[in-house]
């Protein structure tokens, strides 16, 4: 009879021995596949943009970027790029198999960056690409110009049309698409949305080529910086050991792409606030963000909105139930689509039940 302990020790010897033999065999064959980073030659940025848009329609957003860049490297360098299946990133479409998570273009672009730059240098380039994506209006002017002039390789019903652009403030597929649909008024299954993502695919392929060219020529300099709102969030919401202090998450994404800014309750001496009031904002003038203070006398649903001087709604900062007391909310100088608004005077309007208050002195410089 073989006991459990003797079986495990015996089996362990067989398994470990077999694994070591496989490892040795693998080591002997390592030379067949060169270690990364692989070779690189400067790529044509605009060719990458055109191929990306074209490849989107033959595959999807993730494969579109991958095929655009790898096909160019195949043509100029051959191996080892000719050994990589061009459909390797087909799974990444729609934010990974349609799950709406990381945009497929970023998924595959970061894979190409790692092949070219290697594990030690890739993170800086990846960080730059991710940051650029979150603040870039898509489609870019360059892609819209190609589409409008019929210069893309793949023609669609949207050829000859300049599409609306929007900023996602997020690397997530569902946020990027949702914000564009909300901004443009087109549904997610529309030809307009498909062409928007095709042009975005070309834009990301072009930006990746631009970053890799700079890295190859030793001219790459990281320029992405977190927004003031993200920095403010990360002072609490970061990796740490105190849940009570906000150490419940980690990451670099701008929290307000999904979450409304916290309203900070300011300590007051009176048990009950005596008036409903919208106070001044600070700093004022401001750039890029300002803090708006207000007081409510009872717990109720309120709306705090920003208007331009033409009376057009620019941003809804709050629309929810708020407890009685003094509160602060940060406006980051962006509209509801995530685009930065222009310099000028803006109006804050607070409404709660039958009460309303206005502050028309928000000066964005």
C-alpha cells in the first residue's frame, strides 16, 4: 500500500525531474526564438494610421493596430516578425471579447511596444500611450481629414464625412464608446460609431509608431502628467494599508471618468445650517480646476450645473441626494463629454426643490 505522503514525494520526484528535463530541452532550443527586444526600423506614422483604419474592418480594433504595425515590420525586417500570427490579438476586440474593458487598440499596441522596447523600457512608453489616449479627442483631426477626403484605404458609407470627436478620460472601451455616443447622438451599432472606432484604431497605430520611432532614435521623453483631479484622488485612493483612509484601490485612471467628485462636508458650529446658499468658488480666476462651495438646510436631492454665458448647459456636477450642511465640489474645467471648455465666464446654478441660487463669476483663464 502506498501512503499519501510517500505517493506525493515519489510523484513529486517524477514531476520535478520531468519538468527539469523539459526545461533543459527548452533551453537548448531557445536560440530558435530571439529574446526581446527585437529589431526595429523607423515606421511611416501616416501609413500606420491608414493601415490601422483598414485592418479594423478586416478584423477589429485590437487586431487592427497589431496588424498595421507588424505588417510594416514584416516588410522591412522579416524575421522574427514574420513568425507572429497576425490574428494573435483578435480576442481583444470590443474591450476583450466584447467585455468593454481595456480598449483593444491599447491592448495590442502595448504588446508591440514590448516586443520592440523590451520588458525594462516598455513601461514608460506604455504609460505615455495610455495617458495620451485618455486625454485625446477621437477621431483626431488627422483621421477626420483622411476620412473626409477619401484618403483611407478602406472606404465606407462614412467616407467624405468628418465625424464628431470626444475625450474619454479613460482607457476603457465602454467609457470611450459611451462618451462618444452621448456626445455625437449616434448609437453603438451605427455605421458612424464603427467608423469612429476604425479611425481611432488608425490614430492609436500612428501614435504607437510615433513613440517607437522616438524610442528608436533616442529622442523619447515622457510628457504625460496626471490631471489635478487624478492627483487629488490618488492622495487617498491608492495602494496602502489603511482602508479607512481610502486605501481601497490602486491604479492611474482618472476617477471622475466614472465617479462624481466627492463633496467634502465642511465643519460648522451650528447644528443646522441657517440658509440655502451658493457661495463663491476658489481659486477664481482658475485653470484648470476650481472648488465650488454651497450650503443646504436639509437633506434633499439637488442639482449643481455649469452654464456658459449663452445659457447653454456645459456640465452637470451633481444630481443626487445631499445631506444638510456645507459642501464643496470641484469642477475640472471640462464639459459632460470630457472636453476642456474654453476660457471665459461661466455660471454655476444650484437647485434643490423650490430653492435655487446662481453664481455667475466663475472665470476660467
